[in-house]
C-alpha cells in the first residue's frame, strides 16, 4: 500500500558536512525510507550526485528582500537646498552690506547737501532724506529680488550694491534649482538595488535560509558577487542565517537585513508584507 507522508524535519534536503548525511526529503530517498519525493525541490549539482530528478518544469532564480525605506517629511524642507553654514553666511553678508550702505550713504548725505537730482520720480520725495535704516532696508530688500526705491548716492555704495545684486542672483538661481530637485523626489530611496551594492556598504546585513538550496548555491558558486556574498554568510552564519522564509522576513522587517531566497516563494511572501523585493 502506497503511503504519502510529510518528512519529520520539514526540510527539502541538505547535506551536512559533519555527519555526512542528508536531511529532509532527499535524505529519506537516499536512505530508502521513501521511494520518491514530490515537492518543489530545486535541482543542484550536489543533489544530482545522490538522486535522479524529473525534467524541470519551472526555472526559478534567487532574489533578495529588504525593508522598505521610510521617508520623513519636515515643515522645514525649504531650507534643505542649502546647508546651515551657507544660510548663515548669506544672512551675515546681508547684514554687513546693509550696515555699510547705511553708513556710507549717511556720510555722503552730510558731505553733499545738494539733493535736487535725487528726487524720486513717483513719490516726489528726496532720496537723500532716507536715513541709516532706510538705506539698510534697501540692501536687505534685494534678497527677495525687489527693486530698491532709490539708488545709493555714493560711488562705493553703488559698487557694493552692484556686486551684492550679482551675488543674490547667483544664490537665488542655485537655491531654486536645488529646491526643485528636492521637491521632485517624494521619498528617499535606498541606494541598495543589486547584490553588488550589498558588498560595498556596512549598514545592512544579509543572509539566506539555511535549509534551502539557495544558500548552498552561495557556498558552491565561483561567480561574483555571489561567491563573496556566500563567504560573508558563512563567516557570520550565527547572525545572518535563518531557518525559514517567515523568520527571514520578520528579521528584515525588524532591522536592516536583506534576505536571499528563491524568487517565486519570496515574491509571494512579500505581497502581504512591508519588505521591498529586488
């Protein structure tokens, strides 16, 4: 009488170097406990040495999943295009120019009492009547690209105003371009998009499901970057290897961890989770 049963350890089958024995379904077939095993078993060279397989009906690859990057929104995002030191430099420069303009134009007014040619065409008031704070305010107004009500009377004041306006124009253009770049990026995406990226960073750890053949492939392959990834997993096996996909996904949700495993099973698992599949 034919009997269908589930293997006791719940594994597909892996070779244990220490004991020289196979576990899971492959182990039961090798030992003669079972005549045939029916499952979604990956075919690899080590398993083919001890058993025969049917023709593969589905080609499956290896992929990895990691936690989705979380973007943080701030009401002060408009200051991000410039660093704090640059903002401080701009403000200190504006104050310095305002003080210079106020002092320079007040001194010019005292030396040259003639004011007829400085009559404002619209208001009919005299530009020379503006005091220290008036000239200082006109210098600060340039920051928001508003035209001043009157020009400085002194030559030095006009030269300073000319170069100050050029500096404000350059700073405003740079700020506008950088602000547009920040606004178009809705969230900060992780810079890890391939297995090669994992090798060049230290923020994320990565591992695989130890009973799966996908981990065995990392140990046996000579192709890069998978060989280097396998060496890392072997050296840190106690902290990066898991016993099931569910355990690996929980680890990926809780910390900076990338889980490598069969793509079909992982694609199915991540549809209900908050991990990012690569």
